[in-house]
C-alpha cells in the first residue's frame, strides 16, 4: 500500500491507509489505546481496539518518539468528539496493524514542555521536533528560496564565494583563525571582496552562505556563525538603486511567504508585514534629531545607533508611516569599511544605509569605491596596507563600474518576522561564545 | 535613455541606444577607431568616426577593460563584413557619445591569452572575465538551482547546516582546526550529522554549502574547500531509493541545463549527457571482475576503486550501456564511516554506493544506521568513543526512521559535465595546499 501523508487523510475517509511517523503521545486506557501520530505534514489521533490483538500488543509496548508504520481505517469522529479548527480534529484512524521501524529511549522531558533555553539547546535533536520549530524553519527555507528566486528573475547570477580566506581578510580582529598547512587562514566575515570581484564578470551577483564573526558577545542578537544573503550589482546611479532593489526583494519575499507559509505564521501567532512601495528613509542625523525630539535622548554626536535607538526609530516609523521597515542612510565615513563610497553631495558621509526592521538592523549596504586609485587612498586612510589587499585590488586595477550591494542576515530576519525573542531560536544549531552543540567546557 | 543589453541589439536596428560595458578590444585605425564592447550579455563591435569629435577624443584615450557608457546608432553591417554565427556579427554600433565611468591600468597580458594555470589563478579578478569562464559559472549556477528546485518540488525542506563544529567531528584527521575562544573547533567535512538529525524533524531535507577537507593533496581532482549538494531522506525501503532519487534528480538537472544553458555548452564545445531512466549499477566486486577481464588488472582484493579503475569502469559503462553514469555499490563496511548501514542481504558490505560520472566519483551515498544501540556498537567497532558523538546520538536515542542520503560535489560535476581537465577551473576561487587567492609563502 502506498503511504498516505497525515495532512491528506481528510480525502480518505472510509478508506484503508498506510501511515508512517512518530508516536507523539500515547494514552493507555486499558482496552482502548490512543496514539497521536505525527509525520512531517501533521498529526492525527489513532485508536487501537482490543479486537486487533497484534496491533494492541504492539501499542502496549510503544512509547513517545518511536517510529511506526500503521495501517488502519479513516473514520469520521462522532460529532461530540470533533475538535474544531484542528487538523484532522474530525477524524480518527482505527488501527489494524502496527510495525515498529525505530524505537526510542525514555525522553528526558515532554517534547512540548516549557524548557529553559539551555536545556532546549542541549537537546535540539529532540526539541526541534515541535510544530513550532517546524514552522520557524519552514519559514526560513521559504525566505532564502524567495531571495534567490527574485534575484534570478532579475538576471543576477548566483556565485559560490569561498569562506576560507587569507591574511587580506576584512577587519582581522573579529575573524577566526584556522591552521592551514603551516599557515594561518581566516573564516570570512562576509563574501564582500568576492562578490565585488564578480561584478567585474557578471555585473549582478548574489550568494547565500555562512559567515563568521569572532565577537565575544553572547546576546539575543548575535551569532558567531550565521547565514548571510548577499547581493552586489554594477552600473548603479547611486546607493538608492540598492535600496530600491532591497525594497522590491523584500516585497517579493513577503508575497512568497503569504502564498506558501501563511499557515505557519498563523500557528506561530505572527503576521507577515506589508512592505511599503517606498520604504521610508532618514539620514542618521535626521534619525538622531527625531530621537532627541520624540524620545528625549541626545545621541547626535554618536556615529551609529545603539540598540535602543534602533527600537525607537522603528517605533517612530511604525507610528508615522505605518512601516515595519526604515532605511537609515549617511553614516559617518569614519565608521564604515575602507571600500565605502562617500556621498559627493554630503561629504564625510557614506553613500550607504542600514535597514531596520521591527527594532533591529537586518541589512547593511551601500555603494562601493570603484576607482583603483581612490580605493588605495581609502585603504591607506584607514591605516591599512594596500599590499595586503592586492588580490582584491586587481578587480579595480582592471576596470570596475560604479557598484554596490548589501548583506541581509537570514536568522535576524526570520526571528523578527516571527517575533522570536532570541535570534538563536531562528538558527538550527546556533554557535556562540559558550556553545558548539554542547556547552563548551570552561 | 534606458540601457540596452548587447544581446538585444538585434531588435534595435536603426535605433539610438545606450550601452554599458567593458572595452574588450580597441583597434585604432587613425580616423576610424573600432572598439569591441562587452557586457554581461555579449559583445558588439562599435566604430567611432572622426566627425563625432568628442567621442573620437574619448576613444583615443580609452584602453582595454575601461568601463564606459556609450550612445550610438545600431547599423546593419555591409554584407561582406558580416561574421556569420557570431552574436551581433551582422551589426555594428556607430558611436555618438562615450562616457568613461571606470578606468583600468595596463593589463599584464591579453585577457584571452593562453596562460599557464598559476598565472591564470594569480589573476582571477581579470582572467574570470572571459566568455569561457562566464559559461562555466553560469552552468554551475544552473546546476545548484536545478538541484534545489527538484528537491523542493519533491517536498524536501532546505536546511542551513553549521560548518563550525566541535570535537565530535566526523574523522578528525582531515579536518581543519579553528581557534574558538580558547577552545579548538573544526570545519565540517560534510553536513552529515546535521542532515541526519533533521530527518527526525522534516523527514526529507537538503542543504547546499561549503565543506572542508584538510587533505594534503594537490591534484586536478581535489579542493580543500568545495560546495557539497547534500540530501537526506527518511522512511526509505533500502539504499536503492537514494539511487533512484539521484537518478531522477540528475535527469532534472540535465533537463534544466538543456533549457537554460545550451548556448554555454555549445560555446564550450561540450554536450549535456543523457541520463538513463535507470542508471546501470554494479557491485564493487562485479566491477573489479570486469576490470580484471576487460582491462587485465586484478584489483579484486582492494576495498575501493583507484582513479584508473573509475575511468575504466566508466569506459565500460559507456560502451556497454551507453551511459555516462554508473553506480558502484556494496563497498566493504570496513572502508565506510561508522554510520554506514550493512546490507542484510550481503553481510560485510555497505548498503551504499558511489556514483561515477565520466571517469570520476561525484557522489557517495547510502543508507545509515537508524537504531541507537546498533549505532553505538558501530561507533565502538571503529575504535571511536560514543561519548564524543553524544549530541548526534540524541537523534537516534529519540527515534529515527530508516533513512539515507548522498552528497554531490558541485565542482566535480561541473568540471566533468563541461570536460575541464582540472576541478579548480570549475571553482571561482579555489583553495588548495599551496594557494588561498595568492600562492602561500613556503
């Protein structure tokens, strides 16, 4: 018999079916044994009656998380037993046969128990099995697929950027060191240099992959390994072209999520934001003036926004423009990387932006310097040695168009979309200062 | 004026257009200056006549790889000047204006020069700008996209697997060490453990990303960082289900390449293989018997195939079944990792396979042990400590279905599809024993 997925049972009332899945809950009422069976598509209540002797004996032995193949008949539940609004709440499987294909040891806690976060992380192979986790990571999969889908349709070419890089790493202080055949290599903090080089080949490129930050932070915002969604595009008129691309990209992602993941958002109690046709935008100095006026804190001399400032500005954007998104542009050049393009109309400030979403920065982007001599000057201006960047610099030595791009943090976007308190909840196997799977010994 | 891409010029004969791109070649005939302009979509010959004074002055200054924006009129070439079979071979742009948006220094060699491989690698930001490289990496982008597309359609869920792993790494000897906040971490050799864990959540998963091998090989077959296309699926009947999935997956990839990249294959002089409805399959012992009989070498006691053996078997498969692909199954358990499932019908041998393609192994796959106690026994049997694998082992402690999967090397597949001699030619920025971008100092 061919397997039926649990979500399709409603089409099979009265029929005999074969189900495969995990025992979610088992309730032994002596003669009647009830089992909630779970597969990737959903759950259903099954009942094992004593007259099916073999199945009943099997059902007496099985325990939560055992993996079984079950045959049975799909019955409509009596009206008073119907659970409205629940998948298969009106159905029940009357079991005729059970084959155990995988056993489980006793669980350390109930799978849906309200755990402290360290216990949750200590047991991800079990704790990720909840409907909640499935919804979170199905949404994440749809985001990354929508990102690629939109850019492919816009004639961007996907590239595979290396993560293992040499001494010419961007900002050495926060990079992890690797022993590399008697040399020291590093883990890339972003695909920045490679995506820029590839603008020289394909004009518009994107890449999705892991990036690494050796930051000694253990916060709800930081990860030491995360997934960066990166794009870079040539022949731009200004960094506003990058903002415009991100605006349309986000609209596409939200549209795709509405089409494919609305059940997951509903189950999580979250709503998919509307992306304005034109996301509001403020210069950093304008944002700081608003913070002073509306929230009473003077941060005008700071070169960046603190987390609380980001939350305030998002609150303001929501109230003023009904937008969950806001671009903050024109950070001081001094706080941006050496490849940052200066806005000719606003000297001393970067032709670039952060995108804030629901209280947190999810993107940094902007125009890059494309003239070789200017880039060498900028590298020296940061106190760095151009010789260290000789490989990257070739792209500019050999002709580059005006270009720019952005990086979008997949886990932060996922977390904020859903309303998760901790970005680690939006990361399958989060790495931080204290943990790689298990807690690191002190 | 809106930009016209060079491939679309044929629709604009007689019109004035704006082109953007790189100067590929410039031929100064004094009065007439000819420039081949290149953008992401193709090339066209342009002519600058002396009566357009400003454009002519600009054209006198520009050099190869300068980036320009050009206005001009699209003219049909006189019949005797038509180059048949070449994009825009029947057209020419009569230039009316040139704006330089990026300059270039003098090139170290002509971009299309026949370089030795080290010189090629030393200058990738320039040498990747050839039509040949563009075709190679467009094909690679289509492969990875087709891989994901097929699996999403088959209800696989995409996951993001960590690359930064702890001491419980698979096979420590070949893994790179990372300094991780006072601890030693490793770079993952595959997403094996995580994709297996995720079968417990989503049943069928895939992931695409970088993997790392600290092998001291510098050959045309090896890379120290490469892209692995991985899938893992639960509730299989046997490892033949994995073979069957790969068979259909490859058929989809080749179909997609035929639809989207046939021009690139043509330009490279390569042909897209036909994937048989059922790829031929041999047990290792059968393959060894064929090698002995057909090629005169007795390798019957070896636990694996040497590169020459792989080439012979592929030659045999092509001759006998007209197939570019062949599965080799049932390697001795002793040579396979600890999680390998033993074929109950063939004790001592793995329920798994390699896929050979045009002379080289591009996939290893198979069924995995899903019973906790059996897996602990197998780990001990390899002389390893189960305690080191405690995180991974949780998945099995808490119930797993029969499952298996495979990993497909993106660069090897790309190289063999196109017929490249060296897998590094199918890698944008290859890392090996001697090189991370630049040659490593001795």
